[in-house]
């Protein structure tokens, strides 16, 4: 679920099978084939999930936080698999880079939500971790200190141990046409934090389809990765991390799962949105 109020919309991220594995959603009938009208398209995802009035459970901080109601399928060229929704009464604070998950079915959720903005002390502590990661990638230290933008930094308890992890993204302007990006999961360690998961990338304007958009890197996940929400899909007590990334032609959803103490990629789904 992205945005809130009148501008809210949902888009399929994944199905969960009986074994707790994430699989790509089957979108048969989500859009007509070439030469078909919408009325002639076979029944499928839209008919089952995007019926006007259909309700989804809203997941925020790994717990139930209200509901969203389908208003209509978007069926737009640049959002072919999305639907417009109305967000009911909720404790979730959705908007901008803060998103949530919408869920169908009687899936067990955590009894209490764990998601909040970090304190200034937590922000400073996790930025120290980010600086260490970026230094290992040979990113200019002065640029990191002066030209770093923090995106969607969230405190959330992923494993239910009572100590919150910090999940967020950073964009560093290391030159007029260069941006260094970092997606980071920092977990408590002693009195500080350590990098439990880090994903670094460099974006050069010359390699973008529209170099003039170099200053937009980070917005909505363009050229980087943003935290969406956590959900304990496999029932092991540790929430899977869901993220979103935007490119010029589509959206990529990913999920990470902690296995043997390390966070590993568990799922990826690309959703075409619009040809540039």
C-alpha cells in the first residue's frame, strides 16, 4: 500500500503458499490480451481481488493496523496491476516513503505493532554504521558527512526480542552526476549497532535513461531500495523484510529472510509499469 487518503493504491507483491514460501502473483486476466477489450479478458486476479468493496487487512509493524477497501482497478498504462483503495481507520502513518502491506486471508499476525520513527540518538548511531559501510566502498568521507540524504529510516523489532532493528536507505551526492546509495539493516549489538544487511550501489547520470533525473535518485525508491514492511511469512518468529525499488519502466519488490543468523534474499518480483 502506497500513500494514504484519496491517493492510496495497492499493487500485488507476492502470494504465500502453504509452506510459507513467497511466489509471484498470478495475474491472469489482470489486463486484456492484444486485441481484447477489458470485458473480454479472462477472469483472474482482478476479478478475485480487485472487486469494488473488497477488503484487505492492513499490516503495519508486522501487526494488524486496520483495513483498506478496493475502490476500483487502476487499469492505467503506467500502473496496469494497481488498484485505488480507501484506507479505513488505522494506526498506520502512511505517506511519502512510508508504506505498508495489505493482506488477504486469515494469516496470523503479531499481537502488537512494532514500527516507529527512530530517536535522534538512534539516527546518529545507525549513521555511524552507514559511514563505516560506505567507507569500505571507498565513498568520499567528506561527501558522506555533508551530502547524505536519509530516506525512510524505521525502528522495528524484527525478531520479537524486545530490541528494535533500524532499517533505512541513504543517498550520497558524491558528485554533480553521481549518487551513491545504501540500503541498511542495523541490528543492536551491545550498546550500539552492527550492519546485519547492506546493499550498496552507485548511480551515474550517464547510465540513466534520463540523466537529468539524477537529483531524483531516492525518490519513491528510484535507483535505490526502500523499506516497505515486515511480515513473518514462514512463522519462524522473525519477520521477512519487504522492500521496493523503482526503475524507469517498472517496480521491483524484494523480500529478505534471516537464515542461520544472516539476512539473505528470499524473493524478487518485477512489475512492469510504463515504458519510458
